[in-house]
C-alpha cells in the first residue's frame, strides 16, 4: 500500500502567535515527507515535538503576516506495530473528556446498548450514531461536544467520532479519537474517526462510513479533538483563510462493516 | 518535614466491578506506606499501575460485598525533583478538558485578566475565583465543570480548582489539577488544587486558601478531576458508604499568598 | 364525581418575603374550600390573584417565622366548560419555554415522531417518554428542563410532563403544563401533567401513568413549571420544611390509555 | 412626534407553512398602515390575531413559493396609555423563561447588584451588561439565552435584552422583552429592548444604547424573544432571503441615560 497525502493551509496571523500544527503523519511510518512554512514568503523555523501516541506536533512562532503551510508525504506500507498500551493508558481512555462527555451520556449509552459487547457493540454504536446523525458540513461549533451533537442530530466527522467515543467510554470500552488522512473521502478534507480497544487492539469506528478504514493514515491521536486539532493557536491570533487536503492510495480497498479494522 | 496521612474507605460493591483507587502518595516520595483492601473481611489482591505524572493507581476486581480500603503512609522529606515537562506536555495542558472548559470560558478570562502575566496573573485568578465562589460542601454535582461552577458561584475544592485551571488555560498558561493530602485542612478530606506552569515550575494555586500550600502531599495529577478521582468504578457498581481522611505534618507551615509555591 | 383534596405546608421564612401559593383548585369548580395561613400561630392576610387559565394565586407577605399553610377543598362535579382558547393563545403554546426547550429538542422530535399526528402522536410521545425515563424521586433539580431530563433518562412527574410538552411543541402541537391534585397517585403528592391541543380540546398526556386522568383536579396551568409552582418566594427567603398532600375521589375511575381525556 | 416605519421581507416557503408575523405596530397607536403579503406575486389572505400586551400577529397559510411581506406605517403621536398590569401579571414577569434563565443567573445577579433598587438598579444592570458584552452582529444562535450570552460576552440587541431581563427577574424586578422599531438605530434593523417595572411603569432598559429610548415604537411584547419574533414558521419550512427595515422620527430625541423612560 502506498499513500500520498498533502495539506496546504493559508492563514492570516493577526497577532504574533505560537502555532501548533498536527498535519504530519504519525511517528512509525516509512514516510518521505516535506513540511515548509513561510510567513510573507520567508521561511519560518519549525520545531517538531513528540506528543502522545506518536502524534508529531510542528510548532512555530510567527509575527503578523500571511502564513503558508505546505505538507506533502508519500508513505510506503503500513505503520510500525504500535507499542501495546499499558493498563493505565486504557483506564485513561475510559475517562470523560472535553468533547466526549461520557458521564453525561451514560444513561443514554446504558439504555441503548445494554447487553452488547466487543464487535457487536462497536457495530451497534456505529450504526446508531450513523442513523441518528445527519452529516451536515458547517453544522457544528468548535465548542460542541457529543451531548450537543446528539441533541442537534447532525454534525461532521469530528462530531460523529466524539459521540461514538463518549458512548463507548460510558460502557467501559476504552476509546479515543484519531485524526487521519482518508483516501476516498469525498469531499476531501481532514477526517476524524473513533478508535475502540476491543480484542487486544485499537479498532476503527467510523460512523460516517465515508472512507475505507484500512487505508486511513494516522496523523494525531488523543482523547478528543482538543488533542488532535490540525491547528492550535496560542498567545496570539490567526485566521484560517484556505485549506486544501489530499489523500490517495494506490488501490482503494473495499470496506466490510462487519469486520474489525485497525488503522495501519 | 514529616507527613502522616491516611485514608479509610468503606464501599458496597453491588455489582462485580473493577475499581481504580488514587489514594496513595505519588511516586517520588520516601514513603513508608501500607495499603490493604478487603471484601467481606478477606484480602483482595491489588495491582499498582503507573499513571501519568507519577500518579499511582491501585486497581482491583471485586465481587459483591463490603469493600474496605485502608491506606496509611508516613512520608519523610519532600518529593524527588520532578522530571521537567516537555514542551509537548505543556501544550497538552493548554487544552480544554471535561471539567475545565477553557474554550467556553475564554471570553471571561480575557475580559477579566487582560494584561496580567506570571505571578501577578496567578494571584489575580486565585483572588477572583476565591471571591466569586462560596465554599459550600455538597453544592456541586460530579458532572459539574468550571462553567457551571462559575454560574452557581459556589462549589468545593474541586470546583475552585477547575475554574482556576480553565481560566489559566484560556490565557495560555499551562495548568493542571492535583489531588493532595492537605495538612491543616478543616474539615479534613481529600483536597484538590490547581497547578500552573510559571517561571519554569508548576506552582500551586489554591483559591480556597484552606490549607498551607507548602505541606501539600501529592496523590494524583492530571487534566482535571476525571484523571485524579480517588475512586473510579468500571464494569459494575459500587457505592461509597464512608470515608475518613487524615493528614498531619510535624510543623504546619505559614503560607504567604504573595509567594509562588510548588508542591513538594 | 366528588373529590376531596388538601395541602399542608410548613415553611421557615428566614427573610421577610412575598410568597405566591398555587394550591387552590382552579377557577370554575364548585368547591367548598378553606385556606388558612399562619405565621408563628397568628393568621396572615392572603390576597387572591387571578392568573392565566383560571389559576388562582394566593399571595402573602410574611416576616420571619414558621409559616403554616392549610388548604382543604371538597369539589362537587366537574369544572365548568372552559372558554375555548383563541388562535393567538394556541400559537403561544407552540413557543419554547424555560423548562420545555422545544427549539433544542426539535431534531429529536422530528426524527422520532415523523408522520404521526393527533391521538396517535399523543400516544406515541407518551409511550416514548414513559419508556425512555425512569421515575426516580429526587433525581432532578429545579433548574432542570426537558433537555437535561432526556439526557438523564429519569425524573419526576414535572420532568416527564416537560419532556412531553417540549416534544409536542416542536411538532407544532400546542402544549402546556397543568399542576393537579391526582386521586390514586402513590405516593401522594402534587402531580403535573402535560396538556395538548388535539381535536378541539386540551387532552391530558401523563407519561408517568401514575394516576387516572379523568379524576385529575386542576390547580394551575401554564407554559411550564415556572407558571405552576405550588410555591414561589420573592424578595426574601423561605425553606419548605414539610408538605402533605391528599386527594381522593369518591370512585377512582379506570383509565384507558387509548382514549383522549381532558381534565374535568 | 411622527414616526414612519416599514419592513420588507422576502422568504422562500419550501414546505407549505403557517407563518406568524409580528411586524405591525402594537395596538393602541394612531397608525396609518398597510400590510401586503404575496406569494409568487399573488395576494395571500392574512388574519390578524390579538396576542398579549397589544401585540398584533398577522398569520397566513402559504404553499411553496416566494413570499413577499410589505409593511409600512405612519404613526402620529404616542401610544394610548396602557392598561396597568395586574399584580398577577407582574408576578408572571418574575418567572424565568426560555431565553431569560433568571433561575440559573440568580447567583450572578445577587452577587453583582446587592443593595441596589429601582432606578439605580436599572442603571447598574444596563451599564454592567453594556460593558460585559460586545455587540457583534451574527455572533449568537437563535437558541442562545442569557446564560450563553454572558459566557460568550457578546451578542446582538436580543441577547443584551435577554441578559438584562434575566438579571432583573432574578432580583425580583418584573421584566419583559419588547420588539420595537428604533429610529436612529444604525445599521437599521428590528430592535429589542428590555422593560422593567419600576415606579409604577414599564421602563426601557437598552444596554446597547444604540437608539434613543423615547422614540422607540412598540411592535411586540412578551417574556422573551420566543414571544416577540418577527417571524415564526409552523407546520412547514421557510427561509428568510432578505429583510429591510426602516424607522424614522420627525425629530430624533436626545437620550439621557440617567432618566427613566417608557416606550411611548
């Protein structure tokens, strides 16, 4: 499997800021990649930080001006076998987080999915979320979590994934969010999916069913979108003007919803 | 400095459950300690897990019955010098979390604390939270975060700390929650304080001002109370029946609110 | 049909306050009744105000002390035929209110009850609310509305009624709340039910199914519990210490959930 | 005083709907007015309903098509002296409503405005809301109430008025919302202000201070925007395409914030 991905961002930095980008493929890939950042046409130094779960953050300080981010990568084969999570890490992924309010959604989860476990539970939650929500671009706010998504009955990939994660955690299944490049996604964009720990591995749950799971390419992994945002702005202000994402795989795989799939 | 602490919990386990306890002092202490757990009078095996930031979880599986947890520790001197956080870890502590909705509280934080930084900012936030809230035992719910605390204008130590953390993160100051034993606290209980990264160290912010900061003894550290709960119940159900906490230090130190203090 | 009802309240008025009571049967009944209010044993003057929909408020000003409210009524026959609502009034009962957030619950209502109308819709909403919620005394807060009730999946009669009202309004069915005496209710207390405008009359929807609808005796009617509270305290503070309610009918009627019933 | 106002709305009715318009000046004015509604160029019959407080609703049923609403009025002099509210009506305006959650905002109101009453309280609340919020067109959602407005620290006239109303009710001052034509408003639009019952009259509180209070021309009055919306759509769907509002007075009056002013 060969995957070619790219991200192109244009921002107006209006107040000097520290920007953290999560656009590069996660550690553990055989990637031929290039990241360039310019401010008003001049290169900006970027430092790479290792965040949890192999997430690679690219951080830079930039004064006011037009910032352009260009990332391109060719990834050969699958990711290296991940280090198995510790039991403490799995416990951590049972806890509620900012956008996955599993405590508030506990009554819903227990009422809707009583008696289900493992693969059956993943299938049921995925189907329930997929049928309860309508995919409506632009329908949610950055501060929306799973509770508001369920009430609004609509959202985008991030919202679908948050609701899946919250319901699973409420049922004592460790779950987390992954930001990914998603070959086959239409319209193309960054994508987000849930991952649940079932049968000794992190399994993808993508209630949007908008892209084959086996060719997803991991960028960032965390408790929810607060950990996986492609852009975080600190100590200043910046506005995203334009963004283009691409992701292709040499051969787009089929996806059978009845099988368990891990991000590779 | 010598500190003697203990925690005694009695629970009814009504459905067989996995319980995670965070009652032991954090790693890095010279502690003489003993933890015993019994179910209906018989010892229950406990496994210790290393969570983040030196938090030590004690996890056990227990069928139905009366569970008794007894922890006692004598701690000599201060904690070992902590490993300095990475830049990625500091960035992580800028993110909103379940009970510290720094995104929603951003407008409040920016309006109330414009122009302040470092020690001045910590003092201002601590004072603001301390004067805006009334300490009312039993006034908050487990699902309450900083937003509801601010609206209710009351809470307990956990709520004070969540509001401090949320406001600081909104102002791009890394902040986290610490569960501690707090000599001098009255009435005695587990205590929770905020920690903010200022001047190259984690500094305590305790807007309750209910106990001297320099004799606090760290138990658990995390993004908010979801990471530091003294008890988490999974895959079953248990009810806390009774809890007694004690914490004494050989000499209770003075506390000058104008100084920066780290948990030692 | 003869109904005998009573309410006995004991309050501590801690700061001189104006209290509004809604404990008397609504206007339009042939009632033999007596209301007495005393403060520290001395009679307190009470003025009766006519609120909307026949609600009778009894208002009094009382300084600090122990306030005792005693209401007893014997009601012969049914209520007088109500004045039919104007079209404007019906439109008013489509609007969201404090505890019936029909705007926020619109997506849920439209997804769950598409294609249903009139008696079928009432039956479906009643059944859905009845099966989604668990009746748990003390499980809700005074500030809880239908949204929080749905998330918590539990509540008391007030919460059931609010959720019914919110869902119906979202579907363009005029709906309101009625506080009632409810012969047959067990344990006995004030009761609250929804009323929906279907087929030219206000029809009771009581998703709790805890008392026969045809012997309900109306007290107060309004948009939600903010209009029908048995006690409102203004300009001061009072604490309810004790409350006893009774309601009996000479012959407790049967109740067939498939029929439309109006409060008589 | 002569006021000339108009409203022009263009809507796409996508599913046959019942529309309720609140665009005409309230009852009690000496108005020379004309309201025309057309669907795809053909006149649509309109019925006028008398809502509470003199609000005049214009209701119509319209199939799919392009709906155009044209309202123009010349109003000579002031409104007729209003009928004084009953005590029950004043009590009603102390209750929380959908967008004025005075119960949730009680702690804030009591902490910020302790000891103030009457004109001083109105001035203090108006000033506090005016300085806490930023006027940002498009910054709020239709489902936002006073709580979210306070957290967001921004909004439009409707949000300012909701926050004023909620704070006043929490302090036991009867308060309501008025939708008005507002000569001098820039940019011109429908306007919303709070009204508080102080000194035996409804007094305008407009924390936006965007238009002189004494030339405001009342359209609709109610508990909050749920009662005063210029357009409500029932049993179908319609999208507002375009709206133009005008309001001029022969001589724009001065406005002294220290005086109490009633809508005339």
